[in-house]
């Protein structure tokens, strides 16, 4: 780990200004020596406390909150006051608090952003400020930014257009970069690009804090994004830029336009695909199934579903399958049915996963088969949902999966919970506990026939913190398909169920920081091999990764003249 944490930190800030800086504030943990040196005497209660004493107090306060949104607001207040305390608290209670600081609670926080707003965090860049982006970026309080999460708020989780309320997502995502990947909060920056909103409820809400006009589209939108990317890259040329919750119509084109010019990736497309592929790899290993013999149905033909299909093709090819055979084994279904070459209005990314209807065995109709039809026709071993359609995987669908496969893999990945295709309890009940299930939203363990069955959350937080840690530590200039593939295989290799025959399909959240280090090493090795990062040995890469990780511990401060 980074030994610099044992060295004093030399500061010129003092008095109330120091207490107002969340990255540096220690509150009651300032020592007597520090209080004298930094003009803090009388500004704090006289008791000198350890971080452990502070943690006990704030956790008791947290337990007094009556709802998840109250808990979210409480934790965000701590974050805006004392980031070290915040991240130590989350790390100590990660399984309890991750659903509060991120999905599913962050969805409600985004919907209510303008109602619960309390203090500034991150950057808000509006379209009418296009010619001043360079100036706005220089206003950021952080100077050495290494990871940026940016959204335009148009497709927040399964909730749609939330305008500037989408800021909750970059804030939450970057919190996970720190708590799961060890990236210092001093290196992270959340950004919202305000191009307006098409949500009438927001436009008519007198409390709404964003721009009150319909969304900018077309060339104006593209020019704004280009200006933003140029400005950010000029200010922080080594920063990783993560696109988050952009609408389907923009997500893939933006990724294609920028991925070979900047160090960037789209978590909804690439992160979701990487963690879904890892989960399918782990599930097949757990049931001792050859992945090249599995047929897969993906419910949801948007950028996430098609991205998963593309990543799964790469996994199958990596294990020896031809690309044509790999593509023929994956069936993507949307609300019109199976996506085929004859489906009208296909996007570019949908065309890559379209099947030839004439080659579908046993189907003699002109129209495309629906979800249940395709399951009964091809008898898949894997069913994955990113449709956002609650209840889509009903009893008929689940029993059809189980009818031809003793241990079907069923993955309802849509979130938040109210958008999930099914619940793990229903999956296990309808398959007599034989299915392998993971979900996109957090669910409690399922008790079936007196036995508790762990339900893993197939969450992108297993993947993106490790990717970010790899980029920050090894200096990768791009995010390649090979790096994402390495992340998938590294996560699959860590599956308790696959490795031990019992336990959860994916590692428990309490192990996620160590897991992120393993993923970072796998990703960094590929980055070096592919020439997008400086040449280093495996031992050198590991040393860089360990040195890059920040610990939520207080440093000693010494004052210097301003």
C-alpha cells in the first residue's frame, strides 16, 4: 500500500476554511498540536477523538434514520463534510450501505435531486455555456483529476430522463471507485452535462434546478459533447472518462466516436457487458457446462443487451469457438420478438446480433418468435434480462427454461428492483432450487426447503473500480476490448460457487477491494501487452497498483506558510 499515508501532509489552509474542505477535514479528530497550528482552537468541541470514536457516533446516527432515502441524505451529508470518515464508514458496512449510496436508493435520490439538494459537488456544465467550458473546468476545486464520471441525465437507471438530477449517478459511481477500487477521492470528479430535459414533470417543477428547455439534439448536441471532450482532455490528459446513463440513441455513437481518441468507456454498454459475461462464465463453470455448447437468450435489445451479446461472442471466440458459431448461439429478444435481419428499423448495434429467421429450426411463421417461443425452440441454458420490463420472466418462462435444462442460468439484471424481470425467490421456487440466479438489484438470500441460498448481485461495481485502478496505476491511454475481456475472466475466476461448489456465484462485497486489485492486475497486463500502457513487468504492475490505492485513514498535518 501507499506508504505516503504515514508521512505528514503539509498544508497552508487553516481555520474555518480547513473545516470546510471535505477532503482534509478531520473534525473532532484534529489533535491538540494541529488545532493550535491551524487556528482551530475553539472551533471544535474540546475532546480529541479517534476515527473509531467518530465512526461509532455516525453509525448510531445512521441507524436512527427511518427510510433509505433518509439514510442516503445522511451519508451524503457526511461525504460533503468529511470524506475520510465517509469512506471508512462505507468500507466498514459495505454490504449494508452500498445499496444506500448507489442502486437502488440512488434512483430515488436522482428523482428528488432538486428537493434534497444541500451543497455543491462536481461540475454542472450547461449547453449555453459551451464557449466557456474551459473556464468552468478550471473552476473545479480538484487539480489532479484521474477519473471522471459524466452523464447527461437522459436515461437514469430504469427511471428515464432526470435532467440535472442525474448527478446522483456520477457521485455514487465515483464513491464506489474509491470504496471498491481504492482510488483517492481527490482524484475523482462527477460531471453533469445539462442539455435540457424532456421530462414534463421537471419542466413544470418550480424547484427544478436544471435548464428549463427541451433537450438539445442533433449537431448541436454533438458539437457540445465534442467541446466538452476536448476541454476535459486538455485539462486532464491522463484522466479516465466514464460515460454513464446516456440514452440509447447517443450512448453507442458517442462511444464509437471517442473510444479511439480518448481514454474512455461506457459503463452501461461495456461495464454491464463485462460483468454479465463474467457471471455467465462463472455460472457455466459452476454447473460444469461447456460454454461453447450453451445457447443464450437475452431479453432486451437496447445498447446494454446488444453490448452483452457482443461481449459474450468475444468470450466464446476466446475459448475456441468460431465467430459465426458464437453469434448463431445468441438470441436477442425485444418487445417485438426475436431481433432478426428482417426486423425493421434496426440500429447498427442491433444489426450485429440479428439472427436469420429462415435458419430457425421449427419456426414456420412469418413473424418473429417471442420470448417464450424462442425458449421452447432453441432450449437455451442461459436466460438474461436487461429489458426493464418487470415480471417478464413469469412462471411459464422460468418453467420452460427448466423443462430442458436441469440447472438453467437465469439472470434478471434490470434495475432498480421494480424493473426486475423476476425475483430470485420465484426463479428458485419454480425450478425447485436448481437454477443458478444472479440479479441486477440487491435481493436478500432465498430460503427454500429450510436452506438459505445466496443471491449475488451482478453489479458493474465488480468491474469498473478494477478497470479504473488499472488505468490510474499503469497509465493506460485507452480502454480496449482485450482489457474488458481480462476483467470478465478475472471476475469469473473468483466465483465461490464455481471454485468451491457452494456459496454465492460472485464474491461477497466484503472482498471487493481485494478483488478489484486482482482485476486491475489482469487489466493492466493486457494494457501493457496491447501497447496502450508503458512496458512493465507483472511485479512492477502489482507494485504500482498497490501504491495507487488510497486508505480511509487520517494523516498527520503540519502547517506551512501560505
